[in-house]
């Protein structure tokens, strides 16, 4: 699937899923075949320092478990 105009700033693989955080506040989850796409809006994460690791997405003082 092509995401026109998306600028991915963070990417991680966890439990056979690819997670990509997009610069405007969207977390995209899909399987490793780039199918079964789910999109989550995280507007509060845009201006925060953030990173992904150990099955979690850290932004500001929040921790989101990647399932």
C-alpha cells in the first residue's frame, strides 16, 4: 500500500508487525507483508520527543505498548 505524502520518522518491527510513526501524528500498523493495515491517530505525540523500542512507543511522558 502506498501512503502518498506520508513522512515516516520512526519504524519498528514487533510480534510480526511493522509499526511506522508518521510525522503528522499517525501510527501505522501492518503485517510484514504490508497488508492488514491499521491506522491510529496520536496527535499528542507530534511535538514530543519520541522513540520506539522493546515493543513500546515512548513519547513525552507516555508509553504505548505495541500489540
